[in-house]
C-alpha cells in the first residue's frame, strides 16, 4: 500500500516553480500556435491555412526538440505523479473532538 503525506505533497506543490514556456523565435512560435496547439486540442489543421513563409525548416526542428525535451518530458512527469496518486489507497481516520 502506498502512503502519501498530503501535507508534504501540498507543500511541495506550492514550492514548485510554475511551468514557463521556453523562448521561441517567431517561426517556431508560429508553428507552436498554428499547428501544435491546434493538434493537441483535436482541432483540424489545413495545410492551405498555413503561411509557409512564416517559418523555416530550422523552426520545425526546433519545435521537435522542444517537444522531446520540454513538453513530452513534463507530460511524462505529470502522468507519473498522477499514477502514483491513483494507486494510493484512501484511509479513513476518526475525527476527535475536544
């Protein structure tokens, strides 16, 4: 059985620094906003809607590296924490009143 120190978990979450988006140049930012975010939100991306002059091949590779190094890594870490918490069995404690 997994035991979770709820007070410690809350304290650790409060102390954790918030996620900040990495700096992106204009082309990578365009791809992130017009392609990546739409795809992860199950929206359709039409090639005819893209401005191919707004980015270069290097921007595609930069976004791929960001995905591997930042976005996917954070998703795996969050999934691992969520899986651990799902396995924690609830424990009933009797409340004591004075």
